[in-house]
C-alpha cells in the first residue's frame, strides 16, 4: 500500500511538472496572429514559430542521446535544469523584435524540452513495471494538456496580449523545476551508463527497438501536423460555412481530449498488448485524417465529432511506443534509446508541419490537406504488427505484446 501511494505521488508530481513545462510548446502558435502583427512576420515566418520548436527538440534530443545524458546525470537534477532552461528560452522572444532572435528563442525552447520530456518518461519507468503503459500514458496525457493549454488561455477574452501568454508559460516552467528537484528515485532503477562513443549504434542495431521506433515515426508524421494546423484548418472551415463560434476553444478541446486517449490507451495496452493497441489507435486516427475532409463544409456536428475522435485516437498510442522501447532496449541505454526515438520522431514532424500548408495551397484549400497524414499511421501499423511477431516481443507488457 505504501509503495502504491509513493507511485501515485511520483506520477502525479511528474505529470504536473510536464503539464507546466510543455505549456511552452505552442505558447507562440496559440497567439501566432498577434505575434505576426506585432513583429511584422509573413506567413512563412509565422509557420516557423512552431517548426523551430520541433527543430530545436530534434537537436537537443540527438545531442542528449549521443552523450547519454539521461543515463548518466541524476534524473531529478536533469529535469529541473531542463525546466529552467525551457522557461528562460521561452522568455527570450520578449527582448527583441528581430526574427532571428525569435527563431533562436523557439529553437532553444525545443532543445530544452528535449532534456525534460524523454527523461521524465525514463523516470516514471523506475516506479512502474506492472502498469507501466498506464503510467507512461498519463505522462503523455500531461504533455497533451500542457500543449493545449495556451489555446485555452487564448480562447477566453481576458484582455491579455501575446506577451502575457509567454510570461505565464515561462512562470509555469519555473514552478515545474521546483517540483522536479523534489522527486524521489523509484525502486526499479535502470543500470547507470558511462559515456562511450558508439552507444548510438547499439540502439540502431537493435531490431525490436527500431521497429518500435518505426511505429513511433508513423505516429509522429500525423500528430504534430494535426495539433499545429488544426486551428488554421477549422478557421478556414468556419469561413466556408461551418458554424463554429470559437475555433481556439475547439482546437484546445481536440488536443486536450487526447489526455483521455492516452489514459485509455495505457489501460488497453496493459490488457491486450502494446502492438495491438498502437495498431488499433493508428487505424482510427488515419481514418479520421481522411474522413474530416468529407465534413469540411458541414454538418458542423459531424465535423466536430470526427475532430474529437481524431484528437482522442491520434495520441492514444504515443506512450506505448516509449514503453515498448523501455522494455526491449539495453537496460543501460533506456534514456538514450528514448531520446533517440523522439529526436528522429520530431525531425519528421518538422517536415509534416512544413509541408501541410503547401499541400493546402497546391489543392486550392484546406479541405483535403489532412489526408496526407494518413500515410504515417499506415506505416506505423505495419511496423508494430511486424514487431508483434518478433521473438523479443515477449518482453513487451509482461508478454502481452
């Protein structure tokens, strides 16, 4: 009973820290129009308010993975330092109107987030074995709520300017740092590692790890393009005749409902296996990516229903890729394996987020632009069902695969 209470406390505090820190991810995206006017940015520059975070995360993740930071440094210190760096980087945008500084701010924010998020997933794995899928799903749910939070702030007419959103999310990071520094180590510690050149090649040669990575890569092709462009998509649909009163609130809801999806996905994965759960989630989300175009011009109710199902399913599988990697990778390289997975995964999101408005322009509007996102789930389903047949799959979810 005491151990369960400790597990719950560790999970609750880590999840809260993730919500607070990840609120910076879309802090500029949620007020992109206001920033564009204030800093006289064109549409291409505005797109980089999101893409630079993705790019920074990739850089930070690859550096962290190369030097095995999450496997060498004490976890709570790495989490706390990362959260402080996120908050400071997020604030940098307030001190200069130069576009170069703006992009540097977003890059640094993303790089710092790469220190926090994968490390938090490794940390919570030290507390859970039996219900690891649910625990990691809860953390990804926290990421989802944190990512959606700036859209919620912007959906209310509070008279706040865009700078207030930036300041609020940075303050949240400093609070998170105080939470992280007080975390206690879990009872199921992974072996520590020392830095060696060639550690990354060990990750690349591990076939089960790479199959789980391929599943994650397909998932990532879809999720951030959905999150990053749904506000623009729904706003365009509103102009076309959909009766959506508040597109910012709808965007918040579509993203935030994914938190419930993450918890459901965790429960399901612990019951029927991670490979089947991820394949099911990607089947639903990939279908929604195509179906939403059919309701672009209405009925509004069906548009909203498909959007909510998509938001629920598109992130429901995310934690299970990380949990799978934690179970099939070298125990001394769990942190590096997770960080590598996310580094490549987020590099894919850069391409997806960049290409989507170009697809919309090529097609003459947003209606069918989201359809290209279904490519990712198809690839991901193949990878996870292939992994399910691998002999090492018996290590996944206590043999449930």
